[in-house]
């Protein structure tokens, strides 16, 4: 069961973040949830940033003239520049890291994420992404011979059922192609996390992968050149998504991680799809349907069961 823990981190985090969480899985939920005010503030800001990625993408693609390919390219370029600057500010001569498999996975995530949000509501997209990331990483562990206990097996089945229920035909079902693209984005993001393991400094790895992924996004934009379109608000949202909710968001998360136990770091991320859905409802007037609500309860509850089972197994 301890091995399964290494494949189930809730938001995909490369390198040091994953290694740090895996090293601290022996700590359990029963040890208390008190955290210093600074760590609490950083954690809340990081969760808002992660949810903001979904909200900004949907906002840009629905309310402005920017196309998905342009949004992807600008987001990755802005993220690469921001992460590189943060790395230079921290240590002037520290080189970027990362690798091409990780960069390809990052590009695949960013592109499919953007094209999916052409049709998906914010909350539905975030839930599909979140569930797909976790289930794909869990499946990878199972393919490598890792075993689940009863609680984790029930949690996995519940989360899978929640995703399938969201995709079933009906008046409130999301468009199938867009939903499949978001599921692919989650698989790519899970792969990105796996490629980042053991790579060293998390910020350096992330900066290097963004720098490698940005030219791939520019190539996609070049291929789709006749269909490119943008306006000033769209460009602003894309830059904000890359620089703030991606680049700065990751830096904040890496600053918060040393002050969090593994159980805290994993469980707090259950809030991200909920925050995204609430943001979409408040800012974009998107409906919080009964189907989405029930699916969210199943997916997030299932993942919480997996987390609880592995914490008990490690105690």
C-alpha cells in the first residue's frame, strides 16, 4: 500500500514536491491540522491559483476573441519567462532542469486543456482534469504491480463511477469531444508528474519544462495560423494564466510545501475543483447542476477514501 501513495498525489507536481510527499506518508490525519498563519496563507493562495487556471482559460475563450492555440502559446511563454525570472531571483547562476518527455507532456496538457475549455464549463472541466490525473497515476502504479487495499479499491471505484456518471448522455452532459480532450489533458499532466520524479529542484525542473514546451506551442500556433485570433483582453488573460496562476502559483506552492504534512498537502487539493466550480458560477454564471454536484461528491469522496486508506496503512 505504501507504494500506491507515490502515484496518487492530488495535483501534479514534479520532482521535489512528489518526493517530499512520498517521504512523509507515515504521518497521518490524526496528528492534527494546525498550521502556521504564513503556511495557511500560502496554501490558500496556491489553491486559488490552481483553480484560477481553469477559470482564466474558460473566461478568455468564452468572453474574448482569443483562440485556443494562441492562448496555449502565450500561457506557456508567460509561464516560462516568469519561472525563469523566479529562478534567477532565487539563485542567479542556477541552471534550469527538466527534460523533453516532461516538456512534451506539459505541452499536451496545456493544448488539450485549452481546446477542451472551448466548450466545457469551468467546474466540469476542473473535475474531469482532477479525476483523470489521479486515476491515470493510480493506474500506472497498478500496472507496475502495486496493490490497493479494500478502502483504496472502493475509493478508486467510486471516483471512476463519478467520472463516468458525468459523461453519460443527458441534458446536462458535457460535449463528448471536449470531455475526452480534458481527460487526455489529465493523463498528460499525470505523465508530466511521473516524468518529473527524481529530477532535483522542483522550480528548476518546472522552468526548464516550460521553456521547452513553449516552442512546441508556437509550432501549434503556426500550423493553425489561418485560424488564429486574439484581442487585448484575451492576451491579458493568457499572460495572467501563464505568469500568475501557473508560474507564481507553483512558486507559492513550493514555498508552502515544507510547512505541510503529506496528508495536509494532498487533502487540501480536494478544494481545487470546488473552487473552480464556484468561480465559474459566480463570475461566468455557469450552472451548478445536480449531475455535476453528485459527480463531484463521488470523485472527490473516492479520492479522499484512497488518501485515508493509504494514511492508515502507513501509520
